[in-house]
C-alpha cells in the first residue's frame, strides 16, 4: 500500500515574498488603477506602513495592473549606496530606464561603403543602451536635475508615437532616500523636482513615480519640499481585518488543494496571535503547518505550539533588529515598552516620566530626542506626527517586554 504523500506547505513568509493568495489590498489596487487612467497626470503614489504589512508584495502586484493600462514599468530598491548623492540617484534612474527600453527601442545607423561605389548605404539597427542615455546626461549643461530632465524629454520624444501611455518608476525602500544638507546633496529633492516639472508639461509620454517605504519616507518628503502633499497620494497599509486575515490563512490551503487544513479554533488562534500583520500571518501559518505535519507523522494530535513559534519568531524577525541598538538604546526602548500605549503612539514626555520611575539614570527630554533620532535612523522608531512616535516594527513592544532588564540600571 502506497504511503500518503506529505502535504506541501503553502505559506511563504519572507521579505517581499509574494504569498500564494494576497488577501485584502483591493482598495489600494483600485486607487492605483485610477491614477493610471488620469488624462493629465497630477498624482504620484506613496505606499507606506510598518515592516511586515506587505508594501513590497503590493508593489509587485501593481506591475501587471500597470501593463494592463498600457504603461511600461521599471524600478529597483533605493539602497543607501544608490541614494547618497544627486548623481547617484540620476544614475539609478537612467540604468533602470535603459533596462526597460532596450528590448523595445532601437537606434538606426547608416554605414556608407568605402570609396567610390554605387552601392547604397547599409542600415544597422541596435538596441538602446545605457551609454546612449548617459551621453545625453553628460552633454547637457546645468545641474543634475537639468541633465536628468533632458534624458527623460529625449525618451518622451522617442516613444510618443508608440502605444505606450507612459512609464512607471517604482522604487522600494524609499525611506533610504533623503536630502543630506550637511553634505550639500539633495537626492530626494532632485527626484521630486524632476517628476513634478515633467508632469506639468505636455510631453506625449507620462512619467509616474511610485515609492514604498517606512513612515519616515513621509517625513523626508515634507522636509525636502512642502508641496509634496499635493504631489502624492498616500496609501497607508495597516494590518488586515479579521475577515481578510481569515482568507489569508484559509485560501492558500484551498488553492494548493492540501490534504491538511486548519480547524476553526486553530484559525482563530492564528488570527489572534498575528494581529492581522501579513508577514506574521504567513510566518505563524508556516510554522503551525510544519509542526502539524511532524506530529501527524508520529501519530501525535496536532496543536498550535505558540511558545515555540514565538521563540523562533523572536530569533528570526525581532532579534536582528533589536541587536542594531546599543545597550543604552535598548534600555531606552525597554522604558517605552512599559508604557500602556507602547503599541501605539507615545511622546517624549511619556518616555522621560517613565524613565524617572524606572531608572537610576533617567533620560531627560534632550537626551530622549537624540535617542529617538538615532533609533529612527536604524528603522526601529518613526515620528508619526510632531511630538508623537511609534515603533516601526509591528509587535516590537511585546518582544522587548520578553527581554530581561539589566538589574544595575533599574531602581530598587
């Protein structure tokens, strides 16, 4: 008698990994479709939210939608190395532009035969290359923004008669893109100025900017240019609703036609523990699925091993971020985690008041402000609005509360 095959796990946690079924986010996709159909492009898109809410997954989901409405799509990650200076950012944009255009744009060159002959010139065709665009960039006088505009104007002329409505420039991890006044470099301002300028003109080809990133991206934009609120439509991703979370748990099992499924009490437990965060849903479901397979193969009754899953999640997801902080910064976040509102918004006054009650060496307002700035740079905290802050990682406060205190730092 043949053995029953082991079910394949249909859950896929990972940074930017597309799940088998994308629950929710229909509103965000419809908003993007509306922008794509603008006769005169006046709105760009910002997708923001905490770590693990599915920003990258949603961005990937928008790509086929753009193609459906006649747009080309290019983009990349704004890593720190590619966003140091204005020229770095211009290079990134031109490299990505050449990549999407080279398969569809060709240059024609005519080669005349050598000497006296009645033979006609030979015509050669070659794809557009980065060097073609970079040559325009270098030959254009003025600032980096002037050079980049010239490149995009050239592209608009080339494809204006093609059946292409425009080009979407889509960039993930855009919180890394920020002006650096102390260095005299304004890469974010360059991007905003170039796209804003070109979108005001009738070029025959439209350029749409889509950026995703942590909430600090919004702060960076507002500091770069005050008019960015009118230039971007903000899509703020939050946790999924209970019904959407239920779909995110159940639909991958149904789609994969798995012989193993979750009972209603198990689904309810996963909904409660994940709190609707897409990454945590995928992570917990994967671990529960694997645990069930292991227990069933040895004849044990399946259950939800949340203690083991929480320990593994702490090690895989939270600890690498926690370890970016110095010892003093970790103590600072431990103080925050004791607040009743630690999972929501908190203020400098909340932190300093709690630190006076908890620590032998409390934080004063000036020191707290510096700490918050450093932790924001490390992607652990962001400023939600003036005077109010939040953890940038979902459920981070719970992880911090599971960490032991250094007894030497606390009051008796």
